[in-house]
C-alpha cells in the first residue's frame, strides 16, 4: 500500500512547524526526509504515523485515513524512533515477545515471530541477554526487529543510526535494503548525507517546515550544484564573486572558506583562475548532498 501525505500543516500557537507538505511513499521505495534540526522532520513523521494530529491536511495508507482509521492504518506500520526505549527488565527475546502482544500475537505465535526476527537482524545468539549487555548497534537492530513484529508495509526510521560506529551503520544499512527488497515502503530521516545518498530512491528537502526541493539524489546534485565544487580559503569575497559571475556559476560561504561550483561546460578555466589568486587552501572534489543543502539554504545540514 502507498502512503500519501496530503497538504500537511502543523501549527503550535503562532508557530507554523510544518507547512503544506505533500508526497507519496510507494511500496518497495526508500524515501528520505532531510533537513536541519527544527525543519519539521520529526513532526511530519508524527503526523504520518498518527501520533501528531495535523492542523490541516491528512495522511492515507492504502484506503485508510490515518487520522480517522488510525488503529487499522497503524497495524500496517512500524516505527524506529531516535531513542531505543527497550525494556531493561526483559531479555532480548522477551522484549519482542511482549511487544507482539500489542498486535494480539501471543503464545507460540509470538515466540515464533520473535525467533524469526532475531535471525533476520542477526541477534539469534543474544536472545537471553539483557538489554544493557548489547552494544549500540545491537540495540538499534533490536529496535528495528521490534518495529517489524507485525509484518508492516510501511516502516518509519527516524535518524536510526545516530551515534553508531561505521561498522554498525553498515550493518543497519543492509537491513534497510532488505526491507526495500521485500516490498516494504521505508521513510528515512537522517543527518548523514552518505546514508541518504546510498539508501534513498528519492529525497525531500525540508527547511523551516516547507519542501524546498525533491528528487533522486543524483537529480538534486546535478541540477543544484553541478558535478564538481571547489573549496577555497584565503580569497576576498569580491574577487570570488567576480569570478563566479563571469563563469555563470554559484558560490557560498563555508565556515572560514568558500564553496564555488565548477561549470560543467568549462570547469578548467575557472579552476586555473582560482589557482592564480594564490589562495591559502584550494581543493577540488565531487559534489554531494551537503553541497545541495548549503546552496539551497545557505546553511549546512
């Protein structure tokens, strides 16, 4: 079933946190929701899942409107929140068995499902362990297993790999890719640009509650910042502005330095002109999603 957000708004007092967000998440697709802190990502996910009531607009999963038929819709959803919120009084296996009761899966069926999921997330050897005996990566995998207890058709991953080491993140990415291959729709929020670029089929960029752009990672990079960018330090802005204007390209402040896009048709010309200014630092590299966000908003993600 597809999940569709229709004109979602959320207002708290006079503050508009989400403003007119629209999109569809299709089965077997990973959709990324990107934005800085305060952009409205978590509020949007809350409205999709039904824990936050929209001020305007609605969410539909298949034939069911989440705000009206919440219990039916949520029966086909799973969510991995930013916090682990696992029960420390239960073992790894017991955490899954008792959570299954929320979906009226009990007894032998609950134990069988818990065993299946532990194997799926490679925790089958840790079923009798206490929660405090698990590493951070193991806890995240267990939270994902818990979110899958009801065979959901849509899974929400709200910054699921924050704080994990590179190996644990890679392990989690494999599990997310398996969800996609099984036909599950996945909505991912993340601050990691490599994660978004690697996993997501499409991206929605949020700024101050509004959608500022959307598309595949490749589309967003190509049309917004081009193929290559230069990081330069030790050049005055007026000179840089002149060079950018002459080349028909863009530039942005970037910490103590600047970013300037290399035109696709003649990148070597402006590169040589920048080199001739004898800057303190000059680096040429491929563009990425971080550059996209910086170009569109003026701030880093």
